[in-house]
C-alpha cells in the first residue's frame, strides 16, 4: 500500500472512531437514554455523510495543506453541511422511532465537537508528513527551458518538496541551474542513488516522451516504479498534484483523449441540466429578497439602473445576455475591460455586492433560461473573448460546455485582470471539462461557499 493510501485509510479510520465516540459521549452528557448500548448502526448515515463531505474538500489526501486557514474553513463548512443533511434525513426522511430523533441538539453538538477534534489529528499528521516530505525530492527530467518553467510553476504553486533537475544527455545541453532547485545532474547518474536508497524521492517527472528515453533507462524506470517510486509525465503530474492542464500539451487533437464525458455523453448533459433547473429555481426564490434589497440600495445611491446586462460567450460560441446587479458607475463601455483592485468605478454598494457575490445572484435567471449552468467556466465578455482567441491557442476549447456562475477556475485562482491570469485560469477550466463529475461539482459548491463567506475574489 502506498503512503498516500495509508494516510487516507488512517484518516478515514480515525474519523469513524471519532464520530462513534463523540455522538455517544454527547448523548450520554445530554442525558439521552441509549438503553445501555452504544449507538453504532444508527450512525451509519452520519458516518457516510461525513466521509463524503470531507472527501469533497480533499480531506483524505496527503497532498492537502491541512494546517492552512483555507482548509480549516473548508473543513468546518463541509461538516456544517453534513450536519444539515443529517438533520434533514433524520427528521424528515427517516420514519419515526429512530434513536437519533430523540434530540436535535445531540446531532448539532456532536458536529460542533467534531470540527476541532477531526482538525487536530489532521494537522498533527500533516505536520509529520511535511517534515518527512521535506527530505523527499522531486526529480525533474527535461531540458533547460522546461526545467525553468517547471521551477517557476513549483514556486507559483508553493510546492514544498525540493526539486532536482536532470538531463538525459550531457552532450545535448550544457549544465544549467534553476532557481529553487539543485544544480542539474545527469539522470543516469541519479538512478543508482535512487535505487540504493541514498536519494529519497517522492516522484520522477518526465518532460520527454518515451521515445527520448534509451531502452536501458526505460527499463530502470519501470523497475523503480514497481519498487514504489512514482513516475509521471509532466502532464499527468499537473493533473494529479495541481489538478490543472498544462497549456504546453494543448493542440487540435487534445480533445480526442480520454475524459470529456460532459461534452460527449448526452446523459451527463441532461442530468446536469435537470439539476441546474431544480437548484436554480430554489436558489432564485431564496435570493429574491437579497436581489430586491441590493437593487434598492443601488437605485438609492445614484438613481441609475439596477441591473447590468452584457453580451457573453456561451456553449458552442453562442452569444447571450448575462444579467447581474450593477456594481459600477454608469460610464463609457470602451474603458478598461477589467476591474482593478480599488477601481474607482465601483460604487460603495457595489463593493459590498461584489465581496459577498450578491451581484451575481441574477445569473440564476440565465441558468433557468439555459444560457448558463450553475457550475462551469466563467462566462467571458465577447469583446475579451475575441482577443483571447487571437492570443491563446485552443482557448475556444472552454466553449465545449456552458459557462457557470462558479467553477473550478473561480475557486482555485483569483480574479484575472490580464492575459497571463486568463492563461492560468484556462488550465483549471480545461481540467474541469476533461474530468467533469458530479463529485467534482459538489466539491466546487463547498469551495464556493468558502469563497463567499470569506469574501475572496471580486
């Protein structure tokens, strides 16, 4: 069993034990009669809901930074949602006479206790893994240009592992160094150190294709792989560790790879559309008071129009009118197409609406109309899309699916205000399109709640 699977199994086991102990302890302290027996089978639902909610935020992944404030808030949000679903299932769906129905407070208090307790051992385990990982290297095999690109990406993604950069042939490229990594070595010289355990390695990343590897090196890599040393192509490393698509891999045949169920299988598209209609209808009813109050404050501030409408590019490159609560002063549309930090065009009311994302609530109407989905790539202004498609190869791939109110790029990357940011967000958009699943959608929902509560993004 790999170390990542051991960590996942240990955390899952600790969670199950913790849920059983906490629920029984809270029940006992609250004086709820248990008939002399422990609650066990009755906790199957809460256990499954807890595991699913934590799984959605990567709470069982050894690569998740479990000591960060972001993860702490996401963990709390996940457990609060698990608590709400548990209460709903227990008191609305399950027939009367179920033991957990004896006290709503027991369920609520149990989850309140579970939040800090399950975080404590996660933080402890992660700190131990962090210490161990700090001595385990990533070995990158590539040329000077790709090595420097990889080093820059590691810096941007805050990768904690030290990186050793290697080349395949000493004659083809001169020695070079990369900031933040060790000096370049010949890959064949490193293999003996790895095989004999003198160089602890977490993963080997290959920039080159298999045809660039000598048969002897390929065979040695296979042996290392079976001995437990993970080996990735650079594309797979991006998708596994950073959950995005490296743009260097994009070409006109990229779409013919595996995945893309949301674009290829009508059943996924229909299920997603049915889900959008159901949730957007409920969301629009719940959001109506906020839209009304927000609109009232917009009108009181400058007596201007309440709603803002703009042409955006949708699925299959079709244009549609997107609706939002107006957050900027009425001005010339030919101005700066991006909203900058501290932009003077944003009204006082608009700043609050943007921080809380209330300005985006009217987009639920676009979802009901079928222009958008709840989750998908950001719907971009047609004027910007024209420029992006000229500057970014294969940018049009993101129009394979409907744009969304929130999405994988929106929860993983801050608001973009230039072409470079657009490139970075495209990597996450394409990952979502290729790896779509309803589980990934549920994960995005939890992360979006985190973004809204803590006012991230604009």
